[in-house]
C-alpha cells in the first residue's frame, strides 16, 4: 500500500510540473492551457485522495492502518 500511495504522490507532482511546462510553452494556444488546467485538476484530485487515506480520524487511525488490519 505504501508503494501505491508513493506512486500517486509522485504522479501528482509530475502532473503539476507538466502543467506548468505546458502552460509556459505555448501561452497563445487555448487547447494547451485547457490541458494544463485539467492536469492541475487531476493533481488536486489525487492529492485529495491521498489526504483521505493518510489523515487520521478522531481516534488516531488512518485508512491505510485500517486496511492493513483488515488484510491480516
């Protein structure tokens, strides 16, 4: 599970870097700007999913810990 969460975080970072590069590469192209914005939205969704999995609840357990307990 740690590997998957790490890959999702790396993918979100790469999407942000790619979106910035695409935005700056051709500022006059409306299609490229739309793609860059969509990449940023996807990176935000991925970050929100990571937050759901990693931020602990009021009892101090996160979903990753609960999933590990259920798989044992």
